[in-house]
C-alpha cells in the first residue's frame, strides 16, 4: 500500500509504504497550485489497483493528526476541475488532420494541444500506435524504412478500433493521419457523426518547405515513408469539403485558395507519375493481414506485399481493454496536507 502526502504549505510531496514514511520525494510544487488546485493522477500500464481518499476506508492511518484525507478538505479550499469533459457527444469536438507525410500535421496537433490544455484533447494516429510498439523507447533509426509496410499493417487495425471506441466517447479527439483519400476521410468522419464540432485541419505547403520537413523528420526521427506510397497519396490527394462529414474546414498554413490550388497541383503531379509508372504504387496502401493469421514463412521474407522487408517481425498485443478511461477527477487543493492511498 503506497500512501501519498501532499503538503501545500511547504510545497512537498512525500510517500509511505505500508504505513512507513519513505521521505520527501518532491519539494518543488509550483506556488501557483494554491490557486489552480492539484488533481491526483495515476499513470500506469497493465496494472490494476485501488485508490482511496477517505478515512473510513483507510488501509493505514495517516502519519500524524495534521495530515487529513482528501475527502476532509474544507469546501472553501476546494476548486472545481477546470478540464473540459463534454457531457454528451454533441458537446465533443473532433479535429481530423489532413496532409502529406511530414507536412507538419503532428507538430500542429501537438502545438494546438499545448495551447488549449483545458480541452484535454486525445491524440489518435497510426504513428502514435507505432511509437507504443517501440522496444524500451528506442528510435527506429535503422529499420523504419524497411519495415514501414509491416508496421502500418499492424498499427492500422489497432487505430481503427480506437476510432470506433472514440466515436462513442464524449471527449475531444484529434485524428493525426494523412487523410488525403476522400473516402477514408468520409469513413472516419462518419464514426463521429454525433459530435457537435467536426473540423478538418489541412496542412499544405510548397514543395521546398515539404522537402525540408521530410528531410528533417527522416534525419531526426528515423521515419521514412516509401516513395511509392507517397506518390500514391499525392495522386489521390483531394481537398476536404464540408460534405465529407465536417462542420468546419481549416487551412492554418497556406490560405485556403492557395492551399486548394497547391493540392490540385500535387494531385496532377501524382497522376502524371502514375501514368508513367503503371502499377508502381498499387501496393503502397494495401495493408497485410494480421500477423498472427499469416503463414510464418511469409512474415518479413519479401514475399507478397512489401518486398524487401527484412526477416523480422513486429508483434503488438493490444491490452484487453483499449478504451481510454482516464479522467481528471474532481480532486482538491488546500493549505495543509492531504492524504491518499493507493493499494495494489
């Protein structure tokens, strides 16, 4: 049983283990928290636990009479949780990113999340899934290019399941994918048909800017999308419209008129490439079957789709319940010490 003691006067957080004081862990709680409040969170993976904020259900007594349980905080010392939690799907917001690989979609989404912390956006995307598949958080500097088709094949069904769950959950979501195919946009937007706000944010840049950003991503993140796949996306890039299932359209980089002209130029160039190279990119967006349903001799052997993939496979086993249950609880902040216990 892990106990946590918050001392707002001293600005410290301490821990106890089975009732034994383990010392001060943090002494740098920002003074502003006396005004903004503090909200307890647990960040864990594949762990089940119980939490307790009440003296009545305590597993151990707090270390001294001056330490109170959270439920004992005076009403005047409590603050409502400022984080937005939509009460219904009509109150929820969807932002669907659209644009070519490396154009700046993820950067824009992350900056938007930082600028709107109270919106409590949940970012969903195949890249986010692939990042969770990394071993001990190592960058894919050497093998991302060779295994791109394998990674996308494994990440896509996981992402699709998350979209299915998200469309029924009253929260604010950002879908971070290329979404250049009109039918794909419509299909994903349809899952959020009951959301009150459905915005498509399209990032379009000139060829020189895109080339610089592509080089930067490949150099710094080791992420490389096969050229054939990018050319196939270019040939199918269609500007979003409201009838795709959106209530708003946004072009944050180039002005809308200029952005639409650039999209047409990109698509024409892609179509010309397809005309000169018939069938060259036909496999680029066809995901493989799930790895557990394939014959072992075809995994990473260069047979079938994705030739050239090395003889190694990525296996990702999703948790039994992929739903994001996290919420910011209506915690309390007060002058004095508060006590919470986590039993696992």
